[in-house]
C-alpha cells in the first residue's frame, strides 16, 4: 500500500465532531435506558417492530465513523514508516482488545452464579470495567517505565484472575464465555474484517464498493429463511452486518478525501446517499428494519443517514469554517473508549459500596430524561479533565 499525498495528511475536524456528537448521544441513551416511563421514540425499537429510532442509529454511527477513520489511520502509519508487520500487529491488537473488553463487559451483567463466586458480581464488574484503563492508557513519554509496566501487566493479571473467579450460571463451569460479543466486541470484529480487506486491496475505491455489496448480500443471506450456511460461514455473515457500516464509512471517506473535489457538490457521495436509502427501503419489504436482528435495511438506511449528517458537518466546518460550536463535544471525540467505559465503572462502584447518588424521583419520566442529559454533559467535562491529565485510552 502506498502513501497517499492528499487530504488524508490533514486533520478533518468534521469527522471528530461527528464522533463527539455520536458519543454524547450514546452516553445519553445508555443512561436513559435505565429510566422508566419514557417515550418509545427515545428507546430501542423492539426486534420485530419494523422501525427504528434515533437510539437505533447510535451504534451504526459509531461503526460508520470507525470506517471513515481507517484511510487516515493507515496513511498516518505509512507516513511514520511503519512496516506491514507493524501495521498488521497493531490492527490485530486493537481488534483483540475491543473483543476482550466487550466479552468481559457482557459477562459482568449476565450469566453468572453469584452464590458460587468468591467475590461479588458487582466487584467483579467493577474490576472488569476498570482494568482496561491502566492496560490501554496512553502514558506520557516521560512517565516512569517501571510504573507503566506495573500498571499494564498488573491490569492484565487482574483480568486473567477475573476469568477464573467467574462461575457460569447454567453450567457451573469456571470462566467467561462470549454469550454475545458486546458492543465493543462487535466493533472489533467488524473493524478486523473490514481492515484486513482494505489492506489486501490497497484501499482501492472500487474494491471497497465490491466489499460493501458482498457485506449486504452476506447479511441478507444470513437472515433469509431456508438458507442453511455452515457454522463458520454463518459466523462471518453475521459480522458482515456491522462490517457493512464500517465499509460504508470507508467508501464515503474515499469519495470525500481520496482526491480534491473541484465542484461544490460531491455528486458521487450524493449518489451513494440515494443508493443507501433506495436499497435499504427496497430490502425492508423482505427483512424489515431492525437493529436487534441486524437487518440490511437497518444498516443501509443508517449508512444513508450517517452520510447526510457527515456531509452537513463537512459543509459547515470544512467549507464554511464554523467550528467553534464543536469544542463542547471534542473531549469525547479525543477519548471515546474511556468515556464509553467510565459510566460502567461508576455504576459498579456505586453497587459495591451500596451508594445511591440519584434519588428515585430522577429515575422515571421527564425528570429522568433531564438527568440523563445532565449526566451526559457532566461526563464530557469529566473527560476534559482526564484529557488534561493525560488519561486517555489508546488501542
């Protein structure tokens, strides 16, 4: 793969802004999920509802942004002079880290036999959520090498110990299992599949469009009654659901930044917006729109909405240079993994010490919605403090 002397050498703040906004909404809806008596449009739609809300768009938006960032990340590593071995190693480590963190998070919330565990599930969950911080923190260059090793390897040892301290509810066996991969795990698999292909085809636009089509076809086949796939193929096809969104992000990134746009309107991107919506609504009649089932209509319509949102932000920030407003969201954009993990750390800490910070009044209805908004704002300011003190997770 060759270094691209183009817009990939610049910082595109509209991508950061979209990431920051997505994370802010993610924190809001995650907190809102525990609030009672809120409108359905502020929650995930049921599996068979053939509909979606803005809540069902948060996960696709994150996958889409992961895809948009891939060409920039690869070009940055090539500019540094990284060899293919270094790039492959980094890719595999990042994907594996996301999968591991995702599986630990899933097991912290379900599937355990509390009566047979040496430590309480709440304390187990607190450690599972906390240990990624010392392991994957981006330590400053002047940080003590010895202390860094103690923190990183100590965190790894704690995660290993947690594996053997976990007792499964149904079987009584020791050890965690991927009941499902968790949000981070699903991102990890989609990232791994998409990036491997991106590298193999040297980031060629036409090849990524072919892959996008393959993802949609594989996703559709996996959900079609009567199509019996081998287990390994079904596993891959299942992850192609989310790889659709990552590859869509890569395609849109290539259309925007692989070459300078002479016209004010990016017609290829407009064409893909139309294609995303047209294909999504066409496939809706066969599979419905469902985040839970991961239908192709859900992925394609989500890709269309994400492209529209990014196009607007690109116009506003890169063309019109209106960027001041985005500073509020940037702390989250700079530290997305930590801000995703931190609410879980707070939740399990409160369970361990039996601390109830929020009165019951704020756990339902309008007060609960307002609290969720306030909590999201607080998390952004907390992240600003963490960034200032160089506490940043970097996979």
